[in-house]
């Protein structure tokens, strides 16, 4: 893997502070997926076995409420999605649709388990990065809820 690709990945929140060796180990177990505009990465309630890191494009995150799709937010290059299901082992909590043609890294849960066996410290760093990302998103939701009540 070229050094420039490693550097780019290490600038993404999920891979911040991850060693070149650990990142190469994980990337050898990933695949790149291309999802055309208006197609889906996954749907709410699907079983989950991977998270995604968006390299190109834009996606919408929606939830179904009273038979209508409600927009939660948009994500773009460098953002990850699908991580919640890998942490809580529950079905997908939302639907992710490509708003534009997208290219994403699909990181299977099995690859993270292999990293855990090989290098628990680097595995823990990725888990901390995921926790930070989820915490950041939870703070945004808390702020929105607060603003709606004021």
C-alpha cells in the first residue's frame, strides 16, 4: 500500500493513531465497494457484519418512521458508518443510501477480530476512535434536542 494512501487513511477519524503495520494488516482484509447514486449500502434492520469508510461521494442516513424515510444526516469523504452495529451487535439502526456515486472501504467485523488477536493495543485504539466518533455524534444529537426544547 502506498505511503500516501496510508497517510490519507490515518487522517480519517477511525484510523487516527493507527500504525502503518496495523493499517496494512486491516486493508489486506477489506474490499472496496462502489455504490452508484440512489443505491443502498444497507437498510435499517439488516444484519451487520462490516463498517464502511467513505472514500468518495456522499451518503444519506435515514430512519423509517410512520412509513416515511426521515433524514438524519449526510456523510461525506472520510466519514465512517455502520460502526454501531459492530459495537452493539444489533441489526442496522438506519438506512444508508448513496446520494452521489460512492466508493467506500468495507471493513468486516472478522478483520477487526483478527487484529484483536494479532495486536490488541491497535485494536483498542480503533475501538477508542469509534467511541470518540460515536460520542461526537451523540453530543450533536444532544445539542439538537436541547435546541428543539428551547
